[in-house]
């Protein structure tokens, strides 16, 4: 029950962008030119169905293109896709890998999610020192959930 609740909370916190219909064509053009931010935004549109028909396979396609360029938000969002099995086979290991890439670049949600995986041992070996480290990184950036986790568990 706790994992399902955490998955729901985490997916609702996806780093997103609001797209207006007249902006979508420009985003698509920029994504096709290789612009990582546009590719990430287009991937998010496909996750949320914002301006396009919801399509997780297309979402993963565009997020992966941006992540391959080191775009941290896409790395985080790909982690969410792997964690939830959206457009890919569910994989805690792949989720952890993408969260770690984004966490190392300062994405607070990725830091908190990676800490949670270290707490549970999903996708990574259970490691309370690593969990505390990543919760602290997120809390130091002002994340209230990470701060609460530190108070509860450490």
C-alpha cells in the first residue's frame, strides 16, 4: 500500500510545462531540430495529453532524446516512466539510474525519489546512509517532504 501511495504522489509531481495550442507547433519544430528543452516539453505533453493525444510511448521517445543530451528534467521524468511502467516495462533499476543522473544535477524531486528507493531497496541495494544523504540534499534545497523524511527516519 505504501509503495502505491508513493508512486501516485511521485507521478503527480512530474516536472511539467503548460502548453498552449499555438506553441505546440513551435515546440515540435524545435524538438525535431534537436533542442533538448523542447524535446523534454514535448515528452511531457505526451505524458499529460496537453495539446496532443496522450501517448506514453511517444513521451518516452522524446524524453529519451532529451536525456541523451543530459537534460536533467527528462532524466527525472524518464525515471518516473520506468518507476510506473509508462511507455516502458516497469523497472526499479532503470528508474533509480535515471533518478540518480537527475539528482546529481540538482533536481530536488529526483534526489527525494532516489532517497526513497535507497530506503526501500527498490532498484538499488537498501542503504540508509545513501537515503539520508539524498534526503538531506533535497531538504537543503527546501523540499518539505525530504525534511519530514529526515525527521521521521534519521
